[in-house]
C-alpha cells in the first residue's frame, strides 16, 4: 500500500526512558567475557534501559506525553485522539489507550485505540493519526508508541537480553491544511511472523504450566514459549532485502533525488548498529545522514524512531537535515513501512527519565 496523506503536521515529539540501566558487561559471569564483548562489538549496544516491577510501557508513554503537553501547552480538551502502539499493553483488556485518555486528562469525546505493532509501529501510528486528522474526525492526536519488552525476555537468552530495551514516546499530530502531503508506504509479510514471536500467551496458545517451562535452545540460549524468540539471521535478511527499496520509493514519492536524501536525515528503526550501518552502506548514504543511537538504550522497538530523533536532534538541526526527514520501521509481523516530510519546525525534546513506580489499576 502506498498513498499520500494531507492536512496535518507533526507538532512535537517527546520520549521517556526508565532510570534503571543494565550494563551488558556485567553479564560476563553469565555468558563469559569473550561472548559478551563479541555481542557488544557486533550490536553496538553497551547498556539497555529496563522498567522496574509495576511500571508498564504505558507509564513511559504517559511520561513522554506529559512532557510534550506541558511544553507545547495545548488546551488538553482540544486533544481528541490518542493511539497506543505497543506489543506490551497493560492488560489483555480493556484497551490501554482508554486508560491513557483518563490518565492524561483528555475529554470523553477522545478517539482512543490500541494498535499492537512492534518495530514498524511508529510509522503505522503516524499513518493512523494522519488518517484521523485528514478525515476531519480529529484535530489533534497523540501517538504513544513504546514497549516494556524486557518483561518478555528470558534472562538466559543472550540473543535478545543483550539487544532489547524499554522506552516510550509521544508525538502530537494536528490539523494543518497548509502543510505539504506526506507519503506513506506500508507492507506486510505474515508468512515470516514466526521469526520474531512470543508463541504463548494469546488465544492460540494460552499460558499454562507447560508454556512457562524453560528449555535449552540454539547456542546455549534458554527460553520458554512465553518468552520472545528472534531468528536474528532471518530478520537481518528480511531487513536487507526490504528496507533499501522502500526507502528509495518513499524518497521518490516526495520527489527527492539521491543527493537530496543524503543531505537530509534517514531515521531507521534501531535494531542494532551492525544492521543500521549495513543498510546505510547498502543505500550509499553518508554517516551523518543515518544516525545510530543504540549504544545507551538498545533496540526499543516502537519507540526507536522517535528516540533516535530525541537523541540526535541537536546534530541534525545544526546540519539542517530535518527539512528532509525520512523514517522507516521494520520488524515483527513481518511488517515494514516508511514516510517522509519536513520536521524542521517540529519541537523535539530530549528523553525524560522516569524512575517512579506507578501501579495503575481499574476502578
């Protein structure tokens, strides 16, 4: 699917990280120093952020949203849409977006929806928000994207423990009839879903005593069916095959030449340093064009694109690259998507840290 959406702008972006830092080199005793150093060297990830007990992805997104709303200072009654994009909702039901509507003090006319997507989630969130605004249903939409993926990681599975981190984000989309159109390309290959999956915990395979049992897998990794599994080589091959074409096609939809794209900013999902740099070189883009921001946070899934913007904004602004910003997310599903436009006037804030444990119940 490819299309243009009109009549909206991205007003602001904020992100949030847990205060808890997990230093990967402290895992020497678990995996061995040589193996730990090998993984750090290949992924570029030295530490990850993980939520403490009682804190969910929605709490990180709420912290980012509060920062965004406080800084931009819109009348909260005028925010009439909230989307929560995550693979780690607060509950199987009700919708976490409904809880965020209440916790953020938004009015009862607010459209609230959960979208269960991972590494492509931010692009899908911008697309859905753009649709809501373009259609006239909403005037201002909060796109809250984040994961507390550490809850699904088996601590004895180095393939994911040393890669994934937790983070949240909030982006405000609002009506602007004068803003140029944004191209969107969204693609899906559900046949590859088995390569990045949590097999148990849903309706297909409910949690049970059996699904909680850990067994030893490939390369000495341990996990249970309730833990996340990633076939790293298949995900790498998928990314190298599909990302360069969708980036080029999105740039062409905007009318950007290769040279113009290289003078802008290409914000890729931050799977790891090796993958992002390999994609950059395959697309023949300069180092300054494609930021890499995984060393301190790891792969943060739905939040990785806005988090990269938060961490890289000063350099990108100084080099005047944000006027031509292309964003591309890819991962679980398999799902991938891209969009492009002008973020030079978008307020982008540095990440806020949240260490507070907040337990949100119902009723």
